[in-house]
């Protein structure tokens, strides 16, 4: 695929994603999964989960970080720039227009109702995507335990997600080195 074509395709995919998904990075997860993993096959589901995990634990908006990672993977720094601009541009345009038209959403009951409906549909999409990811990623008793502990810490104790991700990464590294040392000693 030549460079111009991939740049235009990256821009198109991420512009559409930014234009037609509401609710931020998590809400974009189902759209990104469908487009990047299922249709374009640019990345695997595992890579998407990794990008979300890294995006969650680094500064910035998750969807923007994912766009940057995918753009970089496919077309280097210029691809990252195209993908990043494309996913941000629709929000920038929409917010600029809306700020001129509407001074406050609180003044418009129809807008509040619309946002409530969007929130419910986003929650349903996130639940579906989370269940699908869990089916593919949670493969053994250890991963079930990590998932339950992580959920409990975030949901009940309000531990920041970046701390959970960093702790899980540290546990993964410790397990890796223990297994590696065990193989060397055998």
C-alpha cells in the first residue's frame, strides 16, 4: 500500500470514528474494535487491548493514544500524526460549532434527554465489548483472579486505574522472571 493511500485511509477511519462516536475513549472501544480489528485487520484484538491499557496509564485521551499507536504502527510518525489529527478534528469542529449555538446544555431539556439516551447506549456498548474482551483474554484461574481483584480495587476502593495497570505489569514481569529462572534451573 503506498504512503498517500495509507495516510488517507488512516485519516478516513479515525475521522469517522471521531465523528460518529460519543462519550470518549471507552465509548470508542467498540467502534475501534470493529474498524481496526474486524474490518481493516490493521491490529489484533490483543494489540487493541494493549493500546487501551497503555493509553489508560499514560497522559492524554485513550482514543487519541490508540489512534497515535495505530498510525505509527502502519505508517510511522507521519501516520501517527494523520491518525491523531483525524480522531481529534471532528470533536474540535463539533464543539466549536456548538459553543457558538448553545451557551449551556442546562437550558435545553431536549439536549439533556438526548445526552441521557446516549449515555445508556454507550454503557450497553461498553458492556458488550468488555464481555467480548474478557472471553478472549481471561483464559485461566490466575487471570480471573487478577480481573476480579482489579475490578474490585477500581470499583469499590476507587484505586486509580493507572495504579492497577502498573501493578499488573509489575506482577506480570515478576511472574515472567520467576518462570524464566525456573526454566534455566531445570
